[in-house]
């Protein structure tokens, strides 16, 4: 393995990299990108996901609407809330999750803090 390859793998294994918990999740493998792309296509979303957005999904492994919004341009205009949740479920199914699902509580707590000023 070359020095560059070693540096890239080391970078990807550091949080929040997609391989940070690979030993526990065993989620990523050589077919992950292909399987994810096929499942997204099979879901027949109302709009396509751009190549750059797809690469960011692979890198970030978004597990909430807020994270997904950071990856997909104009997400609220392009995807319904149901579509967003389906996409998050597909990502979790193929790429796994490093952290346990929080069922939207992170987004709700953030909004509550903004509204109350806490």
C-alpha cells in the first residue's frame, strides 16, 4: 500500500468519515456505492440525485433530514418529507449507521432551542 493510499484510508476512518466505525458496522464494502445507487433508482424519487450529491451521501452517510439537506441542494423543493425519510432509510440500510437512530429528536431539540433561545 502506498503512502497516499494509507493516508486516505486513515482519513476515512477518522470521525465523521464513512469508515470511522467500520469494524463494528461492517457496512462499507466494494459494492456499497453500486447497491446504494440501484436502491435509490428503484425508489423512483421525483427527481434525480446529482453525482456530487451522491458522493456526499457516501461520504457523510446522512441520518437525519437536517444532514440530508446539507448534502442535497433545494431538498425541500425536490423531495417530500416522505421521500426524505425513505432516502434516509435506504442510506441506513445500505451504508449502516454509526450512531443509534434518534427518531428526529435531534432536529426537534434544535428547533426548540432556537424558539426558546436556550
